[in-house]
């Protein structure tokens, strides 16, 4: 037979356990609501273009920190949680991306996983010389004219592309 003090301890323990479980449930609910709000909320309502380069081999946390530093997302930790929750932690692809600050973290993650990198259309008219092409690439902010001219005039570059000449002059066609 249990004494009255043992019954009170059991009631008190059961009540305490119920309160702890209730508080845990409320905490989980609030945390989930907070994450869901983050997943669907842009960093800003103003649309501002941001170019972010994701290097090959960058960790998920490093990517998230870069996105936060560029103002594309507001919280790198919650972005990491989103990526892990979506099963995309190891699927982010390297490249140069164009985001805007009105995109949601879910949209940003989708671009990173699908590899939708920034594309730039440059028209190289027939008859352009290497110097003309270099200027066009520099005007479109793809590379500096000097860097392009160095590579285009380099015999080792020509050899690596299986070109018999010492430069790329005459081998760059607008196909």
C-alpha cells in the first residue's frame, strides 16, 4: 500500500511531465511556424538585382553566408535548415547566379539546385576580330578585354583547343 505522500509525488510528477510536454509542443509549433514564415518571405520588398558566384566545392553553410552577405536572404542558419529539410543540402550547384532581393528562400534554393545560372547573350557579328570580340565581352561584363586577348593570343590555349595556329584569330565562329 502506497502512503499519501507517494500518491502526491506521482500526481505532481505526472502534472510536471504534462506541462513539459505541452511546452515542448508549443515550442515546436512556434519554431515550425517561424521557419515556414522564413521559407516564404523575401529578404526585401524592393527588387534589387544581386549577382552571387557560388564556387565549386563550397559548403552549404558557406553558400548561405554568401547569400546573406549579398542581402539575398536574411538568415543563413534558417536557409541551411530549409536546404536540409528539402533534401537539397548536397545538390547545390556552382555557378554565377542572378537573384533579386524580392525572391523567397524557397525560390533561391530552387535556382541553386536546378543550376539555373546567369546567362548573358552576346552577339558576335561575322567579321569581328579578336579585339572586337574582346571589347564586346568586356562591355557585357563577361571578362576584361585584356584577359580575353591574353588567352586568345596564347599558343598553349590554341593547342589545348586542338587549333593548329598560334592564336584563336580566325577560329572563333558565331555558331
